[in-house]
C-alpha cells in the first residue's frame, strides 16, 4: 500500500452524488491529504455539490476557484463548464476543449495530478457512465500512484469503474467503506509537504523525452507530441487534448469509424445527385450528358457498397487463417 499520499483525486458521473456523499461522511476530521473532486454536471447552472459534501462529513468542501491553494483536509469541487486541474500547489480552472465529451472531465484532473504529485496521489473512480477517467487513472497508475475503482457491484452506474478496471488502471477494487479507510490509512502526517513533492516531481520531469510524433489528434486534428518517461508514454496536442497509448488507439478508432461512415454518406449523396442530374439531362434531350451522370452515379454506388460492406461485416480475428492450417 502506498504511503505519503498528499492529494486524493476523485472522479464520478451518474450516481456519483450519493457515492461521494457516503464517502465524505466516512473520512476523518484530521485527514492530512487534500481532496479534489470532479463530477460530470451540465454546463448550465451552478453545482450544489460543494454544499452537499460540506454537510456530508467533517471536512469543509468548497467550489474551486482558479489559483486557490490546495490544502490538506479540504475538499475542492469542480464547478460547471470548467475543467479542474492541478498546477503545483494550486487548483486551476480551464475552459479548454471538452474531454471525452465533458467539461468538467475527470481525465484532466487525474493526468495533471499525476504530473505534479506522481506516487503521492491517490486516484478514485466512483459510479458513472461511459469511460471518462479510465485513461487518467491508468496514467496515475503508471507514475506509481495508488489507484482505486469502486466495486461495480456496489456502484449505481457500474460502467465508469468497470471501464477503469478493464483498461488496467485500477490497482484496487473496493467498496465505499473500504475506499474511505484506505484514504485515511494512506494519508501520513509524517509525509513530505506538497511543495516538497512538487519539487521532487519537477526534478524527475527532467528525464522525460518530448518529440514530434507522426500522428494527429483525433479530436482536433492538430499535431501530437509524444512524451516518453519511465512511467509510460503520453500524446498531447497544442490545444490540450492528451492520450495514453490505449486511449489514443481507442479514440482514433472511433474517429476512423466516424470518418468512414461520413465517406459512405458522401458517396450516397453523390450518387443521388448524379441520378437527379441524369434524369434532368434526359428530360431536355441531352442523352450523352445523361449517360455520363449515370456512369458517375453507378461508380459512387459501387464505392459506397464496398465501404458499407467493410463497416458492417466484422470478421472474427480468431477465424483468420494464419497460413499454417490453424486459426490465429
């Protein structure tokens, strides 16, 4: 079990309010670690989560403000329509691009905490939908942080913790009671201060290698930089989208699928336009032009059919012949 945790980062989505309320009610008043929380909430309106968590347990909870210090025994909650990120010993708010379709998103909190606090962070994923936070939790695990997913059997919405588990980022799968106990045990009054941890992490960052990659960001199509250090590889673009290797493969695959369907749609539209023009030319007696449009329509339809077959017919990799008489 990790010791000397100075910062606990928590992400949740659907069903997360009750999970967070229960977790905060079980934490000790003298907790030596700071806590930062991201809950997926709509962009419009104000979040009442700080008030809910402030009443839930002994620790004070506040809405994050850009530049506020991260202090032990305090719960900092992301506001609506802003990412909550760590910058040295302060919280920062960012209205940058949505991450995994969310702002605030969990991944920016986890990855920024990993950069500044490394093995002195704990990452926790609670109830929620989809998979925001899975890549960030994996990043935390890669830098030696303690990472936890709520037991999906306990979570009101199990998809988010299950995604973190399947991605390989969750070192422990625990119930809420067990997570609270682990947070208390891992916070050590004799640990380094946050400033000491940040200084140590800054020295370790000097060993990282950053270079231009041949890949583009699947979200904004900008150039990706490859950041390699002993903890693992990350890809980051100029606008701030960042990916682990696994998340880049996943998001790029989804973007490719969308692009192929867009190509299929464009070919169908081209075929339809050419058919219409063919009929129009035939009506005015321009047979040669009508036939040319017919040929163009047929060509577009054939290419659309090829794309459609590739998109909807998925061959089972286990059935592929490897050439030696056995399935791969």
